[in-house]
């Protein structure tokens, strides 16, 4: 029995993937899709991924689908991709970013504007740092210096380590894309299982915070859930990166969300539960150039 978004009375054999962008409604669809995968994931069960109704997948969606497949497989199930259902545009995109190759299908045909799909089911910090350096921050898309690049890499690695240290994550999933016509670079970091509120609320002083307040707390410079640890939760440098015009950072975790632009986070509760942490980063290359022209100081503060 195929599954869309209606109630599931019996065990489905496939799950239909709709068009998925990166808006709030798309994040809610991702949460619903994951809930179905989580409900039926068990040893010996097959849930096939059908893309018949999908004509576009954002980098966030690609990372999320990879996470769903990994979750099913971590429970001993099988999650095949029905290649025949892939529309040409979607198949081409999933070939260029290496997603299909990572799932045992066709060879990757990496395209210059794609940030390759990457997943780690267990922590491998050095390889992840190398991936971030080579696939994203080190590709000269962003007009920033070497020291700033290294600081950004360290911040993203901190997010990566936190996902494995604090949560029940079945992996950490990344995908991105450069959009030359819009002068934007987008990248998504996602894990299912680990949540920022769950991490932040382990502290006595933050235990009563709401989920969206917990995320706001995590964005503040120096805040950490590790006593005696000087670094924060990995967000402060990223907040500086999105302080230029046209850039922003979006975080969804449990029933909280925060959108930050110009170092001003706006928090709100969600009407649905996001079962992990999703970080969407949009950096305007034009905005960074303007910041450098207007300010006699680096983009990132030290």
C-alpha cells in the first residue's frame, strides 16, 4: 500500500516523496515523512522511496531523505530508491551531487555548483572537516580570508560533534548548492535524533526554557552545555557569516525554530515536532562583498 500524507491503517510498501523545498511547510512535510519511516522501520521490512510526484528537491530535502533511508537501515530494514520513478531533472540533480552514487546507484557526475551529498553514520571528525573545507568553504565562493575559513570549519565541526555526543543520531547529513543567478550559497546540516533543546536543557539554569528559547540561548556567544568548556555550541561564527544583507540561518529542532539575519535571531514555537536538528544556511555572496567594502574589519569577529 503506497503512502502519501493520509492516515496509515496498514503497513505501507512505499513512501511517496513530494516536491520539497526549504520553507516551513516543507520542513513539516519532512517531519511527517520521517515519522512514517520511524513507525515502520524494523528488521526485514522494506519501504521503497517513490519519486513519481517529485519535480524538485532542495539541498535540505536531499539531506533529509538520506537521513530517512539511514534510519530505516539502522533498524535492519531496507529502503530502496525506485530509480524508474525519478523525473529527469531530479535524477540529474541527484547524480550531480553524488546522492545516487552514495546509495549504490549510478556513478556521480559532480557539477561545479553542487556541494556533494555527505553522510556519516558514526563520527569521523577529520574526514568531515576535510569535506567542509573542500566542498564548501574552501571553494572560493565566499570572499573571506584563510583564518576566517578555518574558524568556520571549526564551528561546523562543533555542530557535527555535538550531534553525535548529545543525541541518538543515526548519522549526520549534509548537502548544498551554489545558485549563481541569485548569488547565493546554500548548505543544510541535519541529524535525526539529536535536538538542541534536549542538549541545552540538561543545564539547571536552562531547564525551564521553551524549545525556541533554548535554540536562541544556543546562538549566544560563549554559551555551552559543557561546564568548563570555552567554545560554544558552534553557532557564533556562523551568526557572523550571515550578518550580511541577503544571508540568514534557520534552525528547526523539536518544537522550536529560529531564523537569524544580521545577528538578530527571531524565535518561535512550531506547530509540529521536528525529530532532530535541521540547520539551513544561506549566504549571499553579494552581501559578503558589500560588507567587505563597507567595513574596515573582517567579516568574522575574533
